[in-house]
């Protein structure tokens, strides 16, 4: 047989609760200028040049640029990767990598276009450290044939933004 119960306890209203998640966003920019770019052509697949290390948000980073591609599946393309050197595990980075022609006016005259800004730009996001991977990037960043067309005109400037 059921015991006696008070009907007032069945209609209880609990107070509302609130919680807050505070995230931190830090923005930084690193310019990696490559001079005498034509000397890098033909280094070989998997061979890269590195930017100096730089710090954003308490983490240390480096850009790795593969003029002949990072792997054989992407022959015919240059590759670019953001390398996570150290910092808190599970660091999430949202970043853009852009390639700029340092002599953009000469390029526009040659191509007879009125184009400003980057030759190519890509947006990426990755959480470093959660799977043991220390770099993230684009294996097919730009076709080598386009780079070779641009080589006699200028140096290249790679820019990484918004970590």
C-alpha cells in the first residue's frame, strides 16, 4: 500500500540556473618573406623552408613552405603548413594563409588586370595537440606553374593571420 505524500512537493518550481563559458581570442599576424624565390624551385618533394618562430597567444609557431609540394600525391603544387611548436594542449587556431606578390603593380600590368590583394588565400581551423599532429595546412596551396610565371617579377610574401 502506498504511503501518504503531500501534493505540495509535486509542484515544486526550481530556481533558474546560469553558467558562462569564457573563451579567449587573440589575433596576430606573421609575414614570411621569401627572397630569390626562383632558387627554391626544384628542391624536391617534401623539402621545405621555414619562417622564424613567432609567438601568438602564448604559443610558438612556424610556417613551413614546400615549394615542390609536401608529398608526391600533390606534385605540381606548392604546400604550406602552420607548425605548432609549443603551447597548451588542445590549442585551437583559426588562421588564414595568404600569398602576396611584393610587386603587385608589375603583376597587374603583365596580366592586364586591376587586381589588388593576395594571389591566393585560404582559411583554416585546427585544434593542435588532440591527435598528436603538430602541423596543419594545405598540400595544394598554389599551382607551381602559376608560381613559376610570377617568379621573374618578385619575391613572395606569405602571411598568416588571426590565430
